């Protein structure tokens, strides 16, 4: 009967795969930080402010405009962004190896 207490070699990820997973997590965190920054900048620029009068979205527009702004910020980041995510990625990667 095989010894079940030992870990089979195929059950552990190779070091290169672990590093790739860690790098992906760091890149994802950097992209999320850039998207958050862009969300706040788009809000400050007035994007998503509801209109007055006929043709306004009313309460519904006010409630959901933050979702639209966040989605737009994420699309900007995915399209290359403003370079903040790349800078954050390199800084976070360097600090994770120390």
C-alpha cells in the first residue's frame, strides 16, 4: 500500500510556476491600484455627474454612475493606462524579493 503521507512530486508546483503566479498577483494588484487611481481622477474631472432636466437619468443614473466610471478606468488600464501600473509592478516586485 502506498504511503499517503508523502507528497507526490506532481502535486507541488515547480518554482518557475510559483514565481509566475506571484508575478501575476503583483501585476493584478498594480493594475487594480492604477484603476482605483484613474477612477478617482475621472470622478474629479466631473465624469459621471448627473445632468439636470429632461433627459437626465435621475436617481438611477446617480446610483450607477460609479460602476460606469470604474469600468471605464479598468478599460483605460487594460489598454495600457498611464504607466502607473507598470511602475507599481516593478516597485512591488522588487520589494517582494527582499
